[in-house]
């Protein structure tokens, strides 16, 4: 019997003018896994995310979610089906309060999102659930703060809380620890581990220490194509990976630093 | 919406004003204020710059005017149908426009508005260049004669208050919350599962219908519906009013409409009448360059400086 895959891509290709950013990628994400997608800058990781969530249309290839072809679906429909993504740059609603950010996500299933004649306070019944979610990411004391005033690390935590509000079957996180201090990195990594219970996570991550701690399986992307796949031990000792990715002086150094501080 | 002291004060001013100033002039300000508020719902709260809102103002005016002249309806029904016609046109135009973004959205709305301009120019029922003249005001609910200017003013005030309330309710509704999210970060709203174009479309329809309501009411005030109201100048004027008053603020469009209408009235009578477009243009440039928050923004700064 074949393994149970939540998400599969078959021969996925994205060609931009003149070059192929994603080249014949066959990705298989096993249910319940934390699956990491790694690779040097410009390898096409974000583009893969954009394709899987249909923020970009593939040049060719198919995407299967729970065995069903979702390639023709619109991005919002894919989100409603249970594949929810975050973005490489922080994606919050800066002028809304922290609580409102989470509530906007909870609101959709209430079925009143087109009700322009009703007062906003009918959304207050979602506040308890929103607070629970904020508490789960340690933001409960910031509920009424304006989101633009949060620190970068807290904004990313808020993004995770907002994504969790949809209770997605599959969460796609694009570099959730990018640009964070060590403390925040640790906190977000723990958070990802915690929220992975009962769902599947596909994440792009540059911090190899985080990858080694969290990932059940790793796919290495290079120049748009899959270089190799496997668990951390397999991938990290693969000479091709070391050459393409970890072998570069800067990456090795960064890696060493992360090991030190961990 | 909670009634603040400011709301109550303004309402009192609006109630007494026709005893000091000419009621038709005040009614004109209210009609344009409603038009600008409707426009501001799109620009200020969804971030969509329509450059074709005259189409809806004009449609409301023509349909209501025609019904008053030919269908023997009471004014409230004629206005309702004029508003609905503008809303319907908004549904059609909005469907086409919300697929575009930024400058392309503005261009699509402009093109569609020009299309309807030529339709109204050619269609026999509008009276072409002469417009539709001598529209009767009729009797409200068949009871209240609107031919008296003071009575007409209070009716317009009631219409304005309804429109103003509806816009504010929309902004502070579950729907408005999604609009804000879309304006703040559209890709994120999509990734949360919202079909953002549907939300923009509904906002567009509400805005178009209320612009139509303004036009419908205006046609009764002046007993006239003409090509001026569907001309692209009018689409530009509402942008000007909103920018001068303050985009995305509740009172900005109201203040902007008051300022522009007053100025036009004042200038068109005097020697400067010939320069009115140049003066308007200059005001526009100054506002955009120096007073980004519009009149409301400047007032807020003033209040903060002196009382804050
Ligand atoms: N919309 C686009 N148009 C053209 N080229 C793009 C576009 N998006 C990404 N690319 C290019 O595709 C390549 C892969 O980018 P990306 O997926 O962002 O890489 P990664 O996330 O792995 O760093 C890069 O060379 C990038 O410049
Ligand atoms: Mg990337």
C-alpha cells in the first residue's frame, strides 16, 4: 500500500520569461509530517508555495490534495479546502488590532461576512475563541494593541495564530523564523512543533538547526529541481547537498553559529 | 454607530441652517456630500479609485426624473427606483471593474462611464443636450408637498442621514471588517479563504447605489437631470471633494463637498467664473501635495495643537 499523502505535486513546472523557476517537481507530503523544503536563495521554494496555493498558475503539472486534483481551483477556494499558507514577508493586517486579526480568520465560517447592515459587535461572540488562539501563541496580553506596533517576532506569532484559526489540515509556512533573534526562533520553533499535532506542515526554513529539530522529512531544492529527499541525517550528509547548500562558506558559518547558540 | 457630541452638534446646525442660508444651496451640498461619502466608501475603505462615479449619480437622476415626469409615482418610489437602477448598473460595472487593480481599475470605470455618457447623450428620453427639465417634485407619500424649498431641504437631510448612517454601518459591520482586511493585505485575505473580488463587488454596488440616491434626490431638488451629472468632470469633482475633505475619514467627504460647492457657487457668480477650473485644479494640487489628510486632517491637527 502506498503511503498516505496529504499533498502531492506531479511534474510541477513554472516557467517565467526566459527561465524555469520550478522544474518538474514531484513533491509528496506525508500526512502528519513536518516536511521541510530547503535550498539556497532563489532555488524556487517560494514559487513552489505560490503554485501549491495557486497564487501562481503552474505552466504545467498537477497538484493533488487528499488525492483530489486541485490544480484548477482558485487560491481562496484552496484555502477553504484546508490548505492555508503564510508568507515570507510578514502577513498581518497592520491597522487592525491583534484580536481583530485573528477574528477576521474566524469570521468567515460564521457566514455573516457579507452582512453590511449589521453591527460589528455581533463578532464579539468570537472573542473567546480568538483569545484562546492568542494565548496559545503567547500574545494574550497584546490583544488590544494595534498590530503595526508589535515586534517582528510577535507579528509572526500572530500570523500563526491567524492561520490556526482556520484549523487547516495542511499549513504552509514560508520561512517562519526569518529575520528573528535567537529567542524568538526558539519560541516559534516550539510553537510550530506544538501546532503540528493533528495536522501536516510544509515549511520553508533556512535555519538548519530548526530543520533538524522539527522536520520528519526534508526536500532539497536547487535551481528549481529536487536535488534529494530524506530525513535530516540522510540529507545533511549527502555530498551534493553539502556542495549546493551547506558547503558554501557563509552557510557553514551560519550553521555553526546556530549550533553554538542552541 | 454611537452618537458623539460632534454628531449632535452637526445635526443641530443642519436643522437650523435653512433659516440662515438658502435651502436649495444647502440641499445641493447635502446631495454632493452623500455622493462623496458613497465614493469615499470605495476609495477610503476598500482602496479602489473609481473614475466613473458620475455614471451612477447621473443614472439615479435620469431614472428618477423620468419616472416623476412619466409614471405618476410618488417621489420616494421614484427615488427608490432611481437608486436601484444605479445599483444595478453598479453591479454590472463593478463585476467588470473589480477584476482590475490600481490604475487599471480607474481606467475601466472611466471607460464604462464614458460609454453610459454617450448612451444618455443619444437616448431620446434624456432630452440630450437640453437635459430633462421641469421635473416635478411631487408629494412625499402622496401627503407632503415638496414644492416648498424648506420642506424639500428637510427631506434631503433625511435622505442624507440615511445614506450617511448606512455607510458608517457598512464600515463598522462584519462586512466592513473584511473590507479593511482586504485593503490592509489583500493576499493575506485571499489566503484566509476570502473571495476578495466578491467583497469588492458588493462594496462597489453599495457605493453605486448611494451615488444614485444622491443623483435621484438632486434631480428633485433642481427639478433637472442633465448631462453635467454623467460627464467625466463630475467623476473628477467627487475625487476632488473627497481628497480636499480627507480620504478614509467619516466627515471628510462632507466637509470637502461643502467647501467645493460653496466655492463653485461663489466663484461662478463673480469675475473669477472663467477661471473656476484652473482654481479647482490648483486646489487639487495643493491638497495632494501639502495636505494629505485633507481638511479633516488639518482640523484634527489644529484641535490637537490647541486643546490636546
Ligand atoms: N513573479 C516572478 N517573475 C519572474 N521571476 C520570478 C518571479 N517570482 C520569482 N521569480 C524568480 O524565480 C526564482 C525563484 O524565486 P523564489 O521562489 O522566490 O526562490 P526562494 O524562495 O527559493 O528563495 C528567482 O530567480 C526569482 O527571481
Ligand atoms: Mg523564498
